[in-house]
C-alpha cells in the first residue's frame, strides 16, 4: 500500500518535532514548512493526501493559504489548526471547505485519530453501505415480485433510487452491479404491470385511474392558483427521479418541500405526447380531434411541441380559470437570464409556466457528441453533470428570486429517460416513426412477446394516422432497430439515454410543491 503523504504547515514547526516523529513511526511520510508561501510551492510540486495548516501565521494567513491551496488542488483535505474558536475564523475556514479543525495545543493521538477518520472515510462508507444493502437486497426483491399498485411501485422506485445514490458514494462496484440487475428486474416486472393495466386506466372512470399527464394541471396546479400569491409551474424536460434528488438538496437552502409525489407519464413517454397532454389536459387523440390545428403527427416534419402555450390557454379557458399568466420556454442560458431580468413582471402574474430544456438537450448531446458521452460514462457522472448545470443555471437564480419574494413553486417533468442496452429488430415502412423506444405505423413487423403492443390506438387515447395504425413500446432497457444498417445503429445507440417506452425512469415522474423557507 502506498505511503500516506502529509504536509504540516506551521511557523513554529520546530516545537512540533515530537508530533512529526510520532507520525513517521506510524508509517506516514510527513513534510513540513514554515509559511503559507512555502506550502503553496510544495503543493504545486508534490501530491499530498492531507494537509495540517496553522491558522495564525505571519505573512500569508492560514485562511488565505487554504484558499490558494484549494485553487491548486481542490480535492486535498485540509485540517485547520487554530488557537481559538472565534466564529468569524471558523466561518471563513468552513466556507473554504476545510475537512476539520483542531484547537491548539493538539496531541499526537488527536492527529492520528483525525487522519484515520478523514483518510479512511471512503472505506468506512463502502463497508457500511455494502453491509446494509445486502440486508436490503431480499426486501427489494420481494417488493419487485409483489408490487401490484402504483403506490407500491412508487415506493419501490424510490427505494431503488435511494440505493443508487448510496452506492455511488461507495467504491464497491460489485454491489453497484447487483443493484443494476435489480433495477433491470424491476423494470421488466413494471412493464408487465403497465401492460396489464394501462388500457384499463385510460378507459376507466377517473377515480380508478392513477394521476397521469393530462390530470396534473387540473388536480395539482390549478387549485394552487390564487390572485395576489404568484405560482411558478416549472417543467424540467426529461428529468428522472434520481436527477431531481441530485438537485433537491441545493434547493433546501431557499425552498421548503410541501408535497412530494410521483405521477405517471402517458405513453409514448415523449414530449410530443406526454407534454402536450400535460398542457392540454387531454389525451393526444382528444387533442387531435378537438384541436387538429395543434396536433402534428409523427411522420410530419414540423416541430411537435410548438403549440404548448395555445394548449395551455385552451385548458385554462375550459377549466374556467381567469387569471394573469405567462408561458416561457428556455433553451439557453441567455434565454433564462432574459426571463430572470423580467422577474418583477412575473411576480405580477397569478401563474407563470416555465419549461427548461437543458436536461433533454444534454441527453441528446450525450448520444451525438463523443466528448459528452465520455464525460458521462456512468450514472454518477451523469448525475454530477446535471447537478453542475443546476447550481450554475438561471433556473437556480430564478428560484432564489421567487423564494425571496414569497412565491410558491411546483416543479415536475414531462417524461424521463432510460439507458438502453438490448436491441430488438422491427420492420416498418417509410411512414413508421423513428423513435427508438416506440414505433407507430401501419406495416410493423415485430415479435409481440418482446414489446407492449396497442393494436387499437383510440382505446389508449392515441391518434390513428390510418385505420391499420398501431403502436409498439420497448420495455426496460430494450430499443427498437430496423434491420437496415443494423450493427452500426446498435453500436451508435447502445448505452445512450432514450425515452418513449416503458420503464420506471421514463414513466414515474417527480411532482414537487415548494414554498419559501
């Protein structure tokens, strides 16, 4: 095992000779220096595992030295050693991301305990997480085999997402693989559940149907509209539950969660269908029938989500809601900042609807740009990139603004995405849709045991281009590929994030109500 390297910075390092000898006897490699400037030079020249830094030194102070060290090597844990616990000093140190602090005089045993705690933390987290997950494995397997309601599937999906986050913190790749296998099992079972219940939900009385895309505004958003108290309804396009949980922690600084649930996207789980249904308050077939000028079929070249504002307007009118409202679609930082510049105008509205497209754009970029795919090779890096976008985004800035002004917020998404792995061959004509997770057309040839098929689209609330049209949906992590150029297409799209089909990640969507802290 490589020897641990320590740098100890103190202008009175000579009086700490016994501490240094003690650490060397314990097997640590310990370098010392007398000033902040010397420490900065040494950090540039050598890779240290941890730094002990005196807070009070002549010349460059400990706090300033800490900031410069973090600028060079942000990940090095730094332990601040100080003569006092003055609040302003501690705030400055903690704000500069210290790993710990110790009060002088320090004893050698204190130093050793700190080293073990900080440097062994990954091992401790991994060991504890692995032990608990092993105990949970059987419980999750039982939940997968017995889930028979949307509520049970919601609980199971939350449990799987929780353990995904926990195991990302762990270095046990074996347990991560076990969890991925359980997720695959869960998605297969979930697809069977959806196949057996979906058509019944669409045709059932509303009291028997789970909360689905067309009912979100009427049941969760419209009742919250009250004049004099602005409501911001925010849709982050293509956001999964795990991505929401990644950014939710940062929101706790500015907003408090009032309600947190999961709702079901309709099929297909794409913007064209699920988001238009959400805004219209209607299934796609009803949109096509009642407002044909606002519905664009799959085989047509026009944009499929260009009429959201008009669909929302019709929904408000049909629901008897007379209020001041606005709609904004944000596809770039510039557009987001432009909206933020008009915050005073937005606060004068009763309802503000904002659609943020970044996560969906990132998903497409991951497929098309090798660099993005390399940077997001696994779930951990994918979530990290989502989190990085959010904390620096105009959306986070907007949420700070509206929270400070007392507004309420509802955040959701229109669909999620799943990382696809297994190709399934499908044959279709020129008018067959191109989506990899669902196909619609009149001359589809496929294995019906491998997909969820809807042979009578109107029973599923879906438009029919012609009398023989049907829809088929990929399940779990499958994707649908034409025989032409099969190997190249499979190679290009395997391991990409896609949506349109049936999986927990695509269909079970966060719907969260927030208010200022």
